[in-house]
């Protein structure tokens, strides 16, 4: 395969995979959004609420399906991609990107180990490991190992036993909970709205104290006892990039699914070990 064609495929797929492999390369915050610690009685009440919300979210269905629009912007370009998303926890996904006539243009499926992609315009099929994709596209291993389900749904799956700090929000939007990461070194900071009982912001810091992910949630909807944000924003990314996701017609179900694509007949096949 010509090198030029190979690179072109990666550029196209990389922009679309931005949703699934969100490039959380945020610069550290100039000032922290939290202030003084909560008093002991208030902190105890907050911990009880965290336990209740973890139990509530754990009982929710693990598969989400619905329409999605991705707005991607940096100083050089502005794009909007639309399609249909299926996501089954912990990390299995399928995304069908469509054109204005609702015809599939690009289909991507996989999990945190591997992915497959079908480009219907160039009739190319690409398959490989997430690790290889991350290395080739400078996606931090930290994010590749993060909890995708939590970042996409806004659900807190972190135990209250790992809380190391609880503070008030500088703008009085709620309280900030700091958790020691259970998956890898680093910490999570969650801004919790105690009245609405939802997470408004999720910040991840690596072991060096650098912010490597900041996700904001808005427009929460309810299905049964489950909560799901319909708008997810990522700002402050490298190169001035911002990403905004709008979800609609979403359904949450208990059915667990896995997604894998097979190369269509007549398509060129490309493999990444």
C-alpha cells in the first residue's frame, strides 16, 4: 500500500475516533476550582451520598444506543460529524458516521484492546490494536487505560473509600470530591451537584499532578432511575482544540453487547499489529 494512502486513511479515521479515543491532553489549570474543605459533618453526609449514587449507577443498564453529533474545532478547522453510537460497558463500541443523506460513510467498532474500521468511500478496511493506534497518533497510554464508560456516562464508579479530599466549589455549584485512582497512578476530581445528584465535571490528573482529562456534563435526562448527560464538552485540549458531543434519542438497556466488523468483499485490507 502506498505510504500516502496509508497516511490518508489514518488522518480520516483519527478525526472520527476522536470521540472514542478522546485526546485528553489538557494543560494544567491556572487556578483550582475548589476552595476550603468541608466540615466533618458535611463531609460525612457527602460520603453517604457518594455511596448511594454509586449503588444507583451500578444498577443502571450497561448499553447505550442513540444518535450523536460531534463538533470538533481547532484554530485550523471546524467540523461536525453525525451518526449512530452503540456503547456497551466497559468499553465495547460501534459508531456509524453518516452523510447528509443518512448513508454510512465510516463504521468503527472495537474496545480497549482493538478496533476495526470500514471506509465506504475509499473501500478500505483497517484493523489493529488500540495500543498501536495510540502510539502512532500520540494518544497517552494513561487515557487508553482510563474508564471509558465513566467518562461517557458521567456515572461515578469510584468507591468512597478512595476519597482523599472534599472541598466546596469556588462558584458554589456543588462540592469537589478527590479520589485516588483505582486503575492507575493519579487522581480524579469530581464536581458533584448534591441537589441534582449528578456529576458536573470530571477532571483526571496523572501521577505528576498534570491535568490529562477534563469533561463537563450538561442536559441530563432520566430513564427510570438512570441518569445520562446529553451534552459532553471537552475544552482546553492541545492546539486549542475543543470537542462537544450532543446525544439524542438515547436508550439505555441491560443487554450486554460486543461489536466487531468483518472486512467486506472487495475492500482493501490494512493491518496494524
